[in-house]
C-alpha cells in the first residue's frame, strides 16, 4: 500500500494559488478560507474607520487596510500567510511597490484580530508569529469573551488586549474593559474605550 503526503504550500505558492474571490490565509501549508459573522465584521469595521479617522486627523504616515496578507514564520520554521482583520501599515512600505499584490514580508505597525471560534489561533499562534515577525503592536478583540479564563478571568469578560513589542522583542500585554480608554503606541491620542469597540 502506498502512502501519499500532500505537498505543503510555501508562501509564494499560496500567493499564486489563492482564489481571487474571498479571503484566505496560509495555515500549516494549506489555503484556509477566512469567514466572519456580520457582528465580527461590524467590530472590525468600527476599528478600521476609527483608525482611518485618526490617521487623517493627525496626518500620520500610515495606511489602514483589511485585506493585506503578510508572511510569518512559526517557531518550527513553517511559512504562514496571515490576514489580520485590520492592518496599519507604514505608508512608505505600502507604496514601495504599488503594482504588487497586497502581500507583505515586512512587519506592519499594528495588527488587529477580532476573536472568532478559532480563538486559539489569535491568542497563541498569531501572537507568537507576530512577535517573531516584529509587529510593534497587536490587538486581540475578544468581544464575545470566548477565549480561555486564563486570559479573560472568571467570569469571562469581553476584553481588548493590546500587546506592545518591548526593546527585547517580546510582547508586553495590557487589557482594557468597560470604560477604560485604550492605550496605543501607534495612536497615542486615540480616544476609544474598550466598551465602544466591544459593544459596536
């Protein structure tokens, strides 16, 4: 009896083979469709528009996007293609090759993941990959409080987690709930509370 192993895709394979319709990530060498509920999209869109308003208000050198895919590497050296719900990208990096598709290999400034049923990916895998890549700021928005009690407490409470890369390249975590104003290094003047995001 012969055993066949399916060839794992590289990031370049993923970019070539990824369907044009829909949103996808490369996870463990396979193309995986990323689907979201309307509620999930509402939360992500709320932040996208808030960030865009802040970029315009302060004339910041960023681009906000919800379709960018970038290459990460796992601790085992496996290439992944990740698509955050919201990406904040340095405008010069984004415009350095404007004819390219929206895939990046450089670290972006800020990535936001809105939690879905695959919450372990956001809290564990993407956290490690984004830290490894050097993304300066990473938000996890657990509006349904479906993550583990280790993160959310007991009883579980909807929470926005902000991870900031320190000088040693390690994420430092802060959490925000209710009327607490979110503190961001990317948007230091941002006047958003956790409640505004979590209840949108």
